[in-house]
C-alpha cells in the first residue's frame, strides 16, 4: 500500500529542525538567515515533496536526475529551487543543467567541462559547488582539497559556469568533536578559496551538515544544510 504522508508530522519535524538551526546559529553568534535549509528528498514521493514545500524549507536537494525530473514535472517544489546533490555522470548532465539552481556535486575537471559545454549550448550560466572529499575516503565522491585550486582556475576560465562555493560529506555523521574538526577544515578551505579569488562575491555557499550533524556544521560555518530523515523520517 502506498505510504500516505502525514502533514502534521512533517510540520513538526521541520519546526524542530528550524528551532535547532536557530539555536546553533545563536550559539555561534550568527544570524539565522545566513543558513539555508535544503530538504534532501531522495526516494520521496511527489506528494511528500509537495507537502513539505509548503513548510519552512528553502530549497530541495535531489540525488537522481529521474527523481528531479519527476518531482519537477509534478510541480512538487511549488516554485522553490532545487539543487542537485548526488553523483552525476558526465553523460547525464544534459538533464540536470538548467534544471538545478546549483549543481553541488562537481568533483572533477571532466564533469566541470561537460557541465560548462551543456550550459553554453543552452545559453545559460550554471551555478555549481565543488564537492570535496575532505576525509579522503575511497568510498566517497569528491575531489581532494589540493585538486580544488586547479579546478577553481578552470571554472574561472569558463563563462558558462559560476562557482558558488563548496560541498562536503565528511566521515562523521554526528555532532561530535570529530565531526566538528572536519567541518572546521572545510570552513578553512572555503575561506582560503575566497581569499584566493578576491572580488568573487558570489563564492557564498558552504554546504555541509545532515540530519545527525547539522548543529555542529552550523556552529562551524555552514551556510546550507541538507536534511533528509530529519524532515521525512527513515527511508524505507
Ligand atoms: C541523503 C543525503 C543527505 C541527507 O541525509 P540525512 O542523513 O537523511 O539527513 C544529505 N546530503 C546528501 C548528499 C544526501 O545524499
């Protein structure tokens, strides 16, 4: 039987996330409006996405282009932006460029070039983040911190892409000191990237922190958190 989303439960969960976001911001001496809430809606139905879109969510995050296309076709985002946060294959960029407000998971010069070529073809400028594999884990996507500098130079030479910042999925998924250490490393890398390209006012996004770790991420400088189970419940 199809799972029926519970509006009251969704509303309670989003309110709880917002409450903890505000608390973490205050703790860090930051304004709450500096941090955006991305609802990571992989595997959720269009009905669930549409219900959540009416709540205090800033944008959606999709991992699969098929789900992005389906949710978009169903009008499930209610006009809110959607970011692409999953692994993107070079031969699949055509259906994501121009649909996602930001492609957060750009992790190679090859993918960057493919996105830039497609954006040029569509006559648009595609916003992107570079995904950094900060823990240097074999199991994860993302570029190494050192690879960031040549990728930034390439992005700067491509007029059809605009680098907005960095994204990471660190090795720890909680609010522990270890988790904070990874987030602090990302924050330092982000600041270094901004200092390296002075005048790049559009480098404004540091996407890090998930359901179990967003409090630590906000306290360490995240401007965008991606929350899935904390909004929609466990994935079946
Ligand atoms: C699923 C997912 C999230 C959200 O994870 P939760 O632990 O469910 O909050 C965040 N970022 C990415 C890239 C994801 O794939």
